[in-house]
């Protein structure tokens, strides 16, 4: 059976992909292929960073793979934190999701426009080294306080359109139906089949 390496160090992303994609795709992790390097995300675009991550793994491991770069874009903040979502509260320190959420709440404190979207761009590299890109978005609003325990990142603050609870309250069943990542992964799956 063919296997696809999901080039991510984020175990939540890996779990989401494994529950959205069929088992027959044989998704393996970076750990499974002993890829231990950190890839610097130096591009100013989601597609550019997704390609950097996928390319680094393809070149070292030689197996078909895909990577996603994702983030939260908030209308009232000129679409920030965007590509800097992981390191919003500190460019240099370790990723701190709590501090990121607190910074976002602070920056939106006096703002009534709470609209935002999550975006994912996947870069897939096939066994011949050909790249393809798939994008997914989910629109919603930023809550006035953090709520819920599921998911990761900004999930405690993101209320998807049509719901009145955050992704972190709604849990993985709902998130995996609606999310930016699930939209992009389903486009990728359609293309592969
Ligand atoms: P890899 O690069 O190893 O895949 P990462 O967590 O560093 O893992 P990104 O560079 O794509 O991933 O950064 C994504 C950041 O955007 C992440 O740290 C969160 O802050 C936010 N984010 C992305 N997808 C999210 C989601 O589904 N739920 C909540 N926050 C998300």
C-alpha cells in the first residue's frame, strides 16, 4: 500500500488528518520516517511555508508527502495574526497557545467587528516530486472569552458561523466536518482518487 507522510510536528493536525482521511491512504508521521529536523517557516505566504515543509521532507525521506500551513485571519486586525499565528505572542520563544489567545483578546478588546477566518494551505508532493496545492477556509467570529477544552491553538476563541460555541467546546466531530483543514484535506483526497 502507498503511504503518505504528513509533514507536521503538530500531533493535533496529525490526528485530525487521520480521522478525516480514509485509512487506505496510510498516513505516516515524521516520527515514523525518523525526520527530526525543524524546518524554518521563512515565507510570507501560507503556500510558501507549506511548500518549504513538504519539500524538506521529500528531499530527505524521498517519499510522497504533504504539509499544511495554517492560521487565523482577523478582519479588524488587517488579517493578522495570519502566517504568524503560531508565534503571535513571541516571535522567538516557544509556541505558547495561551499567550497567543490572550494577546488576541487584548487586541480586540474595544472592537465590535469580531469576524475572522481560519485558513489552511496544503502542499502535496507526489512520488515524482510534482507539487499541488489545496486551500480551505472556515468563517466565524472571535469569542469575548476563551471557552472549551478540545482542539488546539485558537480553538477556544473561534466560533464557526452557524454555531454559538467555540471549536474547543464543539469538539472534534463538529470541527472535523467544518474546519479549514478538513476542507483542504477533502479537496486533496478528491484529487488523489
Ligand atoms: P507544523 O508547522 O509542524 O505543521 P504548527 O502547529 O507549527 O505545526 P503552523 O505553522 O501551520 O503549524 O501554525 C499554525 C498556527 O495557527 C497554530 O500554532 C495555531 O496557533 C493556529 N491554527 C492553525 N490551525 C488551527 C486550528 O485548526 N485550530 C486552532 N488554531 C489553529
